[in-house]
């Protein structure tokens, strides 16, 4: 809780994001002559250092122990949404999305690669269409569709048949192409 006078410029600096909680109305943001005053219940710094998780020594030991396991990827996918039974391939895909952006080589030989600048577009047209159809215009259309959430420098086209093959490889009851397209809709 506080009253901030003459510190507004530093408080609302674009390089130092801050969370300002409970400004009840515009009367709490006042201009007193040449002084600006902000009355708020809570002002906190939002940055990597302030919000970084703190790990205990035991946490780091457990993380290293899990990283050494051969089934670390399966363990992570089984730990994701444990109340949802099955759908292990979907959970693995979500884990890969969460880990994307940094190349990772696990000790069991698994190579995880991902880049926040690469994207895949699922195509439900016949497999005769090739990736040559991905023109700069299509990439720009993708970027305009997803805006700031994801900017693609490269866009790979995969067919729904490829997705169906990957998902159904370990499924007890296979998904149809329509089911997979329904699952992929966000």
C-alpha cells in the first residue's frame, strides 16, 4: 500500500513492468499542479528476477534425479493433467510445446528440438499437396492470425494423416481425422 509522488515516471517505465493492484477509481491517480500522485494498495515489480522460482537443494536434487531417468519424458507426460485418463500422445505433444524454444538432448538419446520461430500448420487436404505451397504470403497470414503470441519465420506443413499416424501409434482406440481436428482446435 502506498502513495507514490514524483515516482510515476520510474514506476511506469516500459522496461520495468509493474503490477498495480486496486486503483479504485480515477481519483486515486491525481495531478497536483506539477506533481502526479498514485494511490494504490499494492505495487510489485514484474520481471524475471522478481518472479523467478526459488529452488531448495532438495528440489535441485530431485530435478537432477528425474533428468537422469530413462523414462523422464513419459513421467512428465503422465504428470500432466493426471485427472484426465489416457490421451498420452496428446499430453506428450503438450509437453513438447511447453519445452519448445530450446534444443534439448536427454541422456536416454531423446532429441527434443523446438524453436519459437518455427511453427507447424496442420493441413487436412489430400497428401498430394507439398510444402512448396508454403509461400511467404502464407507465413505472413499465419503471423497475422496469431499476432504477438507466435511469430513464425518458418512454417512447416504437415498433413492430418501424419498427425493421425503419430497420435494413433500408441492409442488403444484410434482417433479419426475428424476427432484429431477437433482436438487441435484451440
